[in-house]
C-alpha cells in the first residue's frame, strides 16, 4: 500500500498544469454552454498524455490522475475514454472515443462527431466503428449539458469486433467515469468556495454561515471519496472497486448539483459564472451506464454474487 | 500509487486473524456485545492483552527502544482493523497502545515513564480519559474542573462526564484547569482512580451496559509529581496525542464486516435477490470503501512523516456516513438482527451510534473541514 504520487506522476501532473495554463480560465465574455478547444486537445495528444495507461511504468492510475486533472479545466476534453478504455481495445483508435451501450441509442452521446470512434458495449460483446455524417443527428442548441453532444441514429452493418470481454470494458468505463467526475467535483467545489468566500451579505462573507459551511464540508468529504475510489479502482482493476467508484461518483454528482448553484444565488443561474461547466457535465455523467442503481447492482454482483 | 498490500502486510494481517481465531473463547461473538468499555470486556481484556503482549501483538508499531517491533503506521492500521473487526478484545487498552504510550514517551518524566510504560506493556493496565464535562463537550477548552496548587499537591474539584472505562480504570488522564487562560490554563494530572474523593457513577446507555460514566472529584489530592508536562501544557500535549489518535477506531472496517454479515443473512433467507436490497447494499459498500480509502490516505501521510492535518476530519466524517448507512441497512432489511438474531450485528449497531459523537462530534469535523481544508473564512464568534 502506497498512496503518495510517485515522481513520474508528480512530473506528469505538473507538466499538464503548465500546458493547460492558458486554458485554466474561461475566455472573457464567453458564455458558451459547452467550452472546447482543439488547441488543448492537440497539445494533449502531441505530448502523449492520453496514452500513459499503456506505459508499464505509468499505468492506469496515472491515466486516472491525468483524467481527473483535465476534468478540472473549464474546457471539456475527451480524455477519460481515450486514456482508460482505448488501451484495452486498440491504442490507435481515432479519437474522440464515444462509449455507448447496446440498445441505448435514444440517449445523447458525448463528443460524437464525424470521425469519432464509437464503441458499442453490450450483449457480452464490444464492437466499434467510425462515426459518419449520415448516422449523426446534431442536438443543436437544445443540449443542456456542458459537453458537445449529438445523437447516433443507427449503427452501421459493418463494425469491428474487439477481442475483449464486455465486462472488462464496462469496468474501465466505470473507472473513466469516476476519474472524470472526481475532477469535475473538485473544480465545482473550488469554484463555489471561491465565490462564497468573497460574496458578502449581512456584512460578512456567505462562507461564514454554517448552513453553507457544513454542506460544503460534506461535499468535500464525498469529493475526496470519489477521488480515492477512482484511483483505487484504476489501480486494482477490480470490478467491485470500479462499480463502487462509479456509484459514489454519481451519488456525489446528485448530492452537490443543486446545492452549488443555490449557494451562488442568482449568479448561479447565469452563464457568466462558469460553475455550470462542471456541474452540467456532472449531470451528463449521472445518466451514464444506467445511473446509480445500475452501478450499485454491479457492485453487489461483484461483491456478493 | 499502489493499492495492494505488501506480502509482509498481508501476512501480518493473517497472523493476527489466526491468533484471534485461535485464542478468543468459543462464545466470543455473543460476549463481544459487551462494549469495549464494559466491566465484562475490560476484565477479559486484562488477561487477553497480556497474551497479545507475549506474542508481540499488543504494540508492534511502537519503536524498539520501548519494547515494540518498530512496525509502521500501515501495520498499526491493520492491527486496529483486525481488532475492531473482532469486537475489540483489547477493550480500553487500545488507547494505551495508540496514544497514551507514545505521549508518555514524548512528555513524561523519567519517573512517569518508568512507572507506566511497563504497566502498559504488561497488558494489564487500564486508563480512562477525563476530558468532557457537563458544560464542556465539543467546546472542550471551556472545561472547569479545578486543580489548585497547595504546597506540593494539587487539590482537584469538579466533574467529568461520558468517561469511558472509568469504573475499572487504574489511572485517569485528567484535564484540569489551573488558570483562567482558556487553553493555556489547562493542565494534565495522572490520577490513580482509587484516590479518596473520586466517585464514579455509571450512566445507562444505548451503547452497552457500563460503557460511560460520570466521575466526581471532591477535594482529591494529587501530588505535583503526578502532573504530566508543565502547567498549562495540556492543550499542546493533547493535540500531539490526537495526531496519534485522529484516525482513531477504524469503524469503516467493522461497518463493512457488518454489511457482509447482513448480506450473508439475507442470502440465507433468500432475500438477497431483491433489487431494492442489492442496490442499497451496494451503496453501503461504496460508502464503507470511500471511508476506507480516505482513512488510508491519512495513514499514508503518517508514513510520509507529514502531519495528518484537517484531512483526517474528512476521513472521520466519511466513516460516520458509512456507519450510519450500514446501521440503517440492517434496520431496514435485517430487523431481526437487533432483536436477538445476530450478536455480531447487535454489537456493531451499539457501537455504530457512537461514530458521530465520540472523539469530536461530526459537526465539529465539518467545522474543521470548512475552515482548514476548504479554507473558508471562519464564522464570527
């Protein structure tokens, strides 16, 4: 048992910090619902940050650390699936990677666009294909989640079968979800604590009122839990650990979502404040893999049969 | 980061498990319903801790200079987990080895070390902790039990409450007020519990018979040589002690063990096929494991020689969440467990209620997290 970052991990996270510095803030006057950057994406790919899981000396925990770190940025990056699921299939699959469950085409898909690799998991199988214009329906301005999203209208007749168990991919997907959620939760919490520490009412910062302090402290507890469960699940590759990490992540997302916006008062309803960039991504993650109940059932299956 | 135990750590845990399986009496599970601070378990612990000591299992994490094996914080945590999982057969002596011993080594006089360390090492000695008072619970620094210097003795007058082990303890680690300075006016005295003027009264409780007490001090005479540290040094000393104790009891581990037991009972009854039950069980497991990993992150800080800091309050609160969830799970789905159906789950339930209260109320942990982890501006006082 050793839970400190090793030297490689510290270096990689520091490097990401400096690389991501230009993307650490929201561009002035930008009120996009979802914020993305091709430049940031390109820099991450170029520096190999999304490929660390495949390197034996780094591995899945480092990949999870990278995903967590990137999720804190206001810019949405497709890192989780690429860094944690792609190595199990084919490390050269074109990005972004879009994960969908068999029979769930009614749901919007994160990062879906022409050229993306869609990975379909279900019925004990894993298959993939490259998305093309004709099977993508844009969701336009309707999307209330802070990711670029679109609908898949069908699955091509020709898909590539991957020689990997569906359960293995589901496990990695859960780790990816938890690691990304951990970063989103941490960034959202930071954003709210900053605001309530400065905003004064009744002559003192909002953060001095215990009604907020205790709920924020509880949010810190669950955020910390999601972080550690995600890292452990990445490290052990255990299906129960992965299910518990994803479950705790989705529970935490549900717990904080409304509180955080409420604590910001009317400012929490604006696009001027960037909080939604994290919380509305958490909302999207809430429905992945069938939601909390399904993760809990997966945990129970793995733990007790 | 590496989330696997080393071979040595796994072997250490297995050795402890085997020792307990072999050395605890056959009716141990029913017996363990007596809380760790009950007279029955306290008496049992005196003999049992001596056997642990003889086998190098009472304080393996102590430095070799004072008779330990020099094992690290991970082993201390493993030891605590295994003992607590078995219903804490050490009774109150877990305190001795967790923090009283190390605190004696750091702050005790030579005479105090010579007197108490062998007693602790023998596995025969029991301490109680005279901290809380009727008007000083979460606000501990407001305590009023007065120690007045009179020549070469202190005269102690006042009252303590919620004192575990007081009924059978040999010595009280007593916080007293020697001046009006809120924190710097508090002084520690080591007081033999058979000193004239001490009256102990049991408080009937939900957590087991004989676990908590009131202790009255009526002109109790304590020689100056029994002062621990300097006058006014108590706050510094107990803060040091708490760094050894903050992680405290690994309640997340017993909660998880209790959950596994509850699931086993549900399976036997054919009820673990229901999704409503399985979902809730999964949720409880996640809370237990979240608490476990949060606690392990603090153990790592100790391994790295860092202060455990305010994050330990976060780990503590996570543990409270896990304890509550598992207790609620049992009440909801295995109600028979708390009516004679399972000694183990009854033991867990009685102890579970303590999680959010003992060693600093859960709300105090939240205050600490808000101020020192989240760095929020403090509340006006």
